[in-house]
C-alpha cells in the first residue's frame, strides 16, 4: 500500500499544481492570487473527496447519493482537467518559445544575407550594362568595389548566424514533433492533442488510486467487523 499512497500523493499534488498554475494566472493582484490559489486547492480536494464518496455510497448501495457525488466529481474534474491543460500547455509553450526565438534570429540573418545577394545581382546587371555602353573605367570599378563590401558584410552576417548558440530541443518538443509527423498534424494541433491526453491521463490515475485507497479502507473495515 505504500506504493499506492505514494502514487496517489504524487498524482494529487501534480494535478493541484497544474490547477494552481491556471488559477494564479487569472489575476496579478497578490490578494486575488491567494484567493484563486485557495479556490484551486479547494476544487482539487473537493474533487477527490467527491470521488471517494462516490465509491463509499456505491458500496453501501446508496445509488442516489452515489449519483450526486459523481455529478459533483464530474464538474470538479472538468475544472481540474482544464487547469491541467492550461498548466501543461504553458510549460510546453515556454519550451517551444526558446526554439521559436532562435529560429527567428536565424531567419533574420538569412533574410539579410539574401537581400545582399539580390543587391549584388543587381550590381552585376548594372556592370553588364556599363560594359555594353563601353563605360568600363567609370562604372565597373565602382560596382566591383561595392560588391566586395557587400560580400564582406554577407560573410560577417553568415559568421554571426553560425556563431549563435545551439538551442537544445527538449524531450517534450521532440515528442510533439514526432506526433505531428506521424499523424500528419501541425505542431500546434499535435501539442494540443498531447496536452489534452496527458491532462485526462493525470486525472484518471489520480482518481484510480483514490478509488484503490477507498477500496482498501472499506476492506479493512469489513475485515474488522468480521473479526469482532
């Protein structure tokens, strides 16, 4: 039973933390954070108590009471799943943002290098016109000097781009990319699907272990009554 209690505690704490992340982000005022944080804890505690009561009343064949407990549990579980989705999504978005920022920097360098390349191409076209007009001395030398400067600037930008520190892709981002490729989804849709799946899985495990503890307690009570 030690393992069951450990898994239950870990699942309950994790679910509560994710709900706190969502509720604490609602308002920046310290007093409101305390109130919303307290509300999140109450909802989480009420959810597991309602699930435990559902098992108790069902075991005693109080089906109307079990239905009421299940009704409250489903409402609180929906709030909890929403909190878990918000918390997990926030964590994955933060990891994704580091990759996005790095990609933006690389794209910016690439655009500047490409713009310089286009300017060099235009200069070469102008030099060709000068050659056709037999004004080589007055125009081509100047264009060649300008192109040399542009080439140096291009090399400098390429060196700065290549010197950017590499951003390590986290396992969560790698998993999202794998899901997106295997299911032919966009990265956003794959992330949303993964977040929803993990949120429901977390709530399912927490409810399962709470139910196991309830069954164990009822078994002990029943065994105690038989011994007496």
